[in-house]
């Protein structure tokens, strides 16, 4: 599966759907897309990583940078991890946990939950 980032909107939320491998080669593309969203004045962002099957430390770096950027704008960032993302068998979840940064992110099961301000994030 080739790396791809597609954008959309759900109410007040910008949604970026990411698929493929998030690594040293592809992470600059996601970084730029996040910057583009913020430059458009969107400060509520959902990163749908449900179709990301590999993420290395450069991908994690982009997620942390996105969090920092959104917070500097007093915005909100929410992640959607692959199916069963809070269970041990999710590669992205394992990487975030191994690096000790999983707790930094609000993680949801799907886009509908993520854009609903009444839904609590999944536990770390």
C-alpha cells in the first residue's frame, strides 16, 4: 500500500486520513499537511491513522510536532489508531508506548467518536 494523506472536514474538525508506512521518507508529507491545515486556520485536527501499518521514530516525531503546533494555537489534536489501537497488537500503539509518548495523545476508536466532544478518549 502506497503512502497517502487525504483531507476532509467533519464540522469544526479537520480530518487527515493517513495510510501506508509513516517513516523517514513519508513523514515530511504528513508534517506539511498538518502545517497546511493550521495555516488555513483549522486548529481542531483528527489524524486518522487507522490504515497506517508501520510507524518509525520519524513518524512519531511528526505526531509530537503536530501536537506541539496544535497546542500552541490553543487547538486540539486527536488520533485514530489502527483497529484495536489500544491493544498490544497495534504496531503504531506499540511504538508510541515503547517510546513513552502514548499518554500524550487523545486516542479514539473512529472518526465519529473523535469529532464528538462528548466522547472520552480511550485509555492509554
